[in-house]
C-alpha cells in the first residue's frame, strides 16, 4: 500500500489564516450586534485561557531562576542593569517618534473637526484614578500585602517582587530548599504543556478578536487616519530593524535570527493585541535560545511593565499628531518637556488597562491639546495597539539576550543550534 504523508499546517500559518478570516467576518458582520457579542465572548475566552497560565509560569520559572542565581548582589546588578537598559530603549523610542512626527507632520493634513469621535469614558476613569495615585502609590503597589490577593488580581509586579524574595529565600536555606525547586520545576513543565494545548485555540481566538474589532469600528474609520496609522507602523518597523538591529549587532546577534525564532509569537501578539498571550511561550523560547532561565524569568515579565518601546513610539507620535491637528506649535523646550513627561507617565501607568491611551490622557494637557482630541483617534487605537504590542514583544525578547550576554549567562552553542532549527 502506498502511504501518504499527512500535511500539517504550522501554528504560524493557522494564526495567519485566523487573522484573514477575522478581517472577513469583521467586514461582513459590521455593526451586527449578535455576531459582535459572539466574537467578543470567544475572544475573551481565549485571553482568559492565556491569563490562567501566565502567573503560575512566572512564579515557578522566576522563583527557580532567582534561586539558581542565589547571590543577592548579582541579582541587584542584574536588576539595575535591566532597568537602565529599559529606560534607554524607551527614551530612544520616544525621541524617534517625536523626530518622525516633526519631519512628516501627520496632523497638519487632518481637519480634526471633520473626524468622528469615539467614547473614551472608560479611559478617562482609569486616567483619573491613576493620576491621583502618583509615583509613590505606584512604588508602594509593587510590594504585596497579600500575595494570594495579588495572584487573584493578576498584578504582575507584586508577584515578581514576591517571587524574587521567595527564590532568594530558597537559595539561602541550601539543600533543604531543593524539594521546593524540584516542585516548582515540575509546575513549570506542566504549565508549559498546558500552554501548548491552549495554543491550539489561538487561531480561533485571533479570528474572533480581529473580527470584533473591525465589526465595531468598520474599515471606513481607518481611511481619514490612514496616514497617521501608516507613519506609526513605519516608525515601529524602523525601530525594530534599525535601532534594535544595531543593539543586537553590538551584542553579537543578528536581529533577523531573533525575529525568525519568535515569528509565531509576534504574529499572535499582533493579532490579539495582547502581550500576555505570548508571555509563556516567550519565557520558554528565550530559555531555549540560550539565555539562562534566571535572566529570562526576571527580564521578560519585568519588561512587560517597564520596556514598552512600541507604546512609547505611539504615544510620542500621537501627542504631536494631535498638537499639529489643533495647530499648536510646540517649541523645542516644550517638546523636551513632553519627552520627560512621557518617560515618567509611561512608568507610572504600568499595568493599567489601556495603558498607552491612559498615558496620552495624562500627557496631552501639558502641551495644551484638549482631551476631546483623543476621542478622534480612539477608534483606531486597537489597530495601532496591534503593532505596538508586537514591537513590545520583540523588545523584551532582545532585552533578555542583551542582559544575558552582558552577564555571561548566554550559551552561544545552544543558541546556534536552536536558530538552525528555524533556518531549515
């Protein structure tokens, strides 16, 4: 008998097909409330599945990773180095966005009063709450009073804070802590297996999330702001290929090798506009890529709060876009002030739902732009959010390699073998 080899579509192609089908359903079900409700619920179910596995993976991998580092001085050095790197890359991203906006003037050609506004009340409430909290409240919020409450609420930074100290505590008791390390390693392996199961639902989740976004917004909402969206995407692509490419080269890495390895995760993050959707796979892949587990488990979850390069680019371009649309001419001094304010507010809003939009709400008043101006770009926020989420994912994966190499915690041979698998 002649045997036929079964053809298997890879996950990347499945997600791409889901993306295309989502666009199709979004167009044909435009303003169809029943279809929107169904797609919204399916998309939410997929995101909930991801959120279900994120924190167990972070706790288990980070605790074991920190326990393996053991030395609190080394951990302090890694933490300081990581935060400095994040701040430098974020500042470059903000500056790049401002330069592009000044050169290309995306807001000059727009008649702001002819645009259709969208409801931003949900962001207004969040921005108001975040504004009153301040930087000290943000810092206090990192320290959990009840770790189980933080886990239940999905608060990433308090969980990271606890896991770091728990890992150091395990290292401090030596041999007695081995049983905890073995147990947490087993938890991580189980959760990675569960992640692989959940990923089978990714194409359906992508289809639903893209479909509901287009069904609610419609293609027509993109047309007047098409130039703004195109500039935002072009700047993000430039940042990944050129700026991140240079950083990668300085540390002996080809950025295209990294992009090839995480292409499925980039596509999934882009389609769902959710960084959390790929966090479990990013931790697993960057460990296989050659960076030590301790570095990966610390850098990537922390980067989800402090290293949002795509968001920084969008915020700077959007702020100047609105200023130009309202014919507000900003001096060099005002733009430097805007850069500093964005640097501060982007950290203060870390972990807030719709953070990029909330940062803009907290920022644009400093340059004299009416808050109502944001209603005109709220409709396309989801479309730009897809791009900035993908950039954030690339930025955090690169960060884990950079910090790993700087700490000599990177296995070059393991990395070459892993990259070779994706070149076949």
